[in-house]
């Protein structure tokens, strides 16, 4: 969903990415591979916030001020370093955010989705649904349908984390899917795996550490 800045701190083999890189919003999972040990920092930005930070610069380039913060923050490996990076980013964000933007942010996609959808509906001269959709896509790189889809996947993950041993059919019903197959298709679209495969891999495969990390939000 988000723009992500990757800070490659230490690579013992030749990196396939530069020291700093950014990826635009996507609707499919990403993966990476390294021949040896690697330490990296990934920071996610909501697409509309990243566009504001970039200003007139291309969205696939890292603004110099942000690049400088990441370069000076290495290595980010503990809570104190992370707090220092956030403190360095705060004045940059405060200098460019809109005066009427009072949203304080959230790590929940659903919270952001409600905020950005309402903002799209109330901003600009065109008040039609089509105008709002165009603004939403321009600000986020996603359609309203896509944003709703990822909000639903997030709610599904939260439900699974609260009831990890519950039958998948029960989870599907509680998550407002028509049936277990409907839920399975949605999970596979979002992750590339069926719910059963994904749950097993998250529990047993270190390559799926990010899913465990995301689950700690709930």
C-alpha cells in the first residue's frame, strides 16, 4: 500500500539495490533475496503523505532532506536510534503538511482509508463520485475498491490474530466473506498463498517474519 524507503546498512555481497531506494504503492507482495547476511531498514509512508513530502519531485526519487536523514541515522538497530530518526523526520513533515490536515496518523490501513476517502470527497471543486475517485487515485495510486480490499484484509488479519485456532470457515463468516472459498481467493490475491499455507509459513518460515511483525499491531 505504501511508499517504502529501504536503507541498506550492511551488505557482505554486492547489493542489488542502491544504498537508498523507494518503491511505489503496489497491490502484490514483494520479496527480496541475499546471498549472505543483510541488515536493512524499511519505512512505510502513506502514498498521499509521500507525495506531499516529494513536492514537485518525482515520486520514485527520495527528496534530499529525507535522504540526508536516513544517511545520518545509520545504523538504525534499536529503539533509541528509531526515536532519533522519527525526531529528525518530524520537522520535515511539519514544514510541508497542509495547515488544515489535523489527522495524526495511524498504523491501521482502515483508519487511513477512512481519512483519505473523506478528504477526497470533500476536497476540490468537483463533488461527484467520479471526481472523488480521481483525486483518490491521484493521491494514493489506488482505487477506492483497492483501498477497501486492503482494509478488509487487515481486518481479517486482526481477527485471525485474536482467534488463531478458530476454523477458517468461522473466520470467513466473521470477516464478512460469503464463504471460506471467497476468503481464500482474497488472501491469495493479497499474499500469493491460501490462508492455510500462509498461516503455516508465518509460523515456521523465517522469510515470513514481516507477517509476524505486522500481526503485533493487533
